[in-house]
C-alpha cells in the first residue's frame, strides 16, 4: 500500500517543530499498521517519512521565516568539504540543528553526492528514532528505566602528596560526599516513570588506562546532580557519556 504523506497542520517554524512533526508521522503510521495487524521496522518507516518530507516543496511545509533563501543555501554548500565525508557530515549536522532537516537537504543536494545523501539519510533515521519511545517496552520495566537515565564520567583533581594535606583532604572528602548524598536524596521524589535512584560506579574502561568515576542519574535530575557535584567539588569535570563503558577485553 502506498504511503500518503500528510503535511503539518501549521507550517514548521523550527527544528524542534520539524522533529516533532516527523516523529508524530512515524507514530501515526505505526498505529495504522498495528490496526491492520501488520508490522514494519520503525527505521524503515522513519526513512520513508524523511524522504517524503524533504521531497515536498519547502513552501508547502516550512514557515516563510524558517525557509532558507536560495543564495544562503548556495553559500553554505560552497563552504562544505565534499572530499571529506566525516567533516561534511559534521557540518551538515550543524546545518540541520540550526536550519532544520528540510533546509539541510537543500544544501546537500547542491553537492550532487549520492553517497553523502545516503549517509545523511541513515544518520537522520537514527537521530529521529533515538528521540522516540521504544516500542514493546512498558513503562516501569528495568530496561525502560535505564533509557531514562544519563551516564556521566567525573574527573576530580588530585589531592596533595603531603601526608597532612592528604589526611585533611580525606576528612573533607567524607564530609563533602555526605553533603552530596544528602542533596541527591531528592531522586526519591522521581518524575513520572523515572527511576527513584542514582548509581555511582568505579571502573576501568577497556579503552582507558586509568580508573574512572561514573554516575547514572534520572534524566529529570540531571541539573540537580550537576549542581550538587560542582557545589561540593568546584573543580570537577563532568562529561555525559552517550554509550555505556566496556570493561571486558577481547
């Protein structure tokens, strides 16, 4: 059965609106297929929705203020580096995050590179699907809760080598950690569906030579956690880890 593309009720005026529209299109198609007792991979549906979206004339889907002028599209295309796939993909991602998916494809077409277009399509499918709820996973399941947590790696400054200072630092560390734990008890009042706990871990990842300190916190408590850590350890360096670490060697 041919897919019918339905444009947005209101013209798209931002990158966020565009993502919300495309994700709603994917979910609507999934509901339609479910009613027909059929199933298709979400990635396939997402790709088809993106293809339909970017092939639709900009004036039919984008608000005038969000539509890029032809001269601006041409200028951005001239500044890209088509001979370097990785660099070009990063630049296209920047265009997408600033000007939206439809406009980014208008820039990409100027490069006349089927290879880059295919790579960008695959990137967009993963990007679109990553922001959607996982099918077949009920709220409250351990796996669902894990997807609603953020993993941080935390680097702390080294203490002085002097023994007196080391003893002092240890006492301060115990008091500071008590303050941190006390502040993080707020996770007991978790947001709807999020896990009411956080985790602290020490591990040596396979690709790092030293022991690292990790913390996983509910997404709704990220700001609280960052403020608590930096209040206790002002020189700490926090970095979000998009993937879990691996401690197992081959």
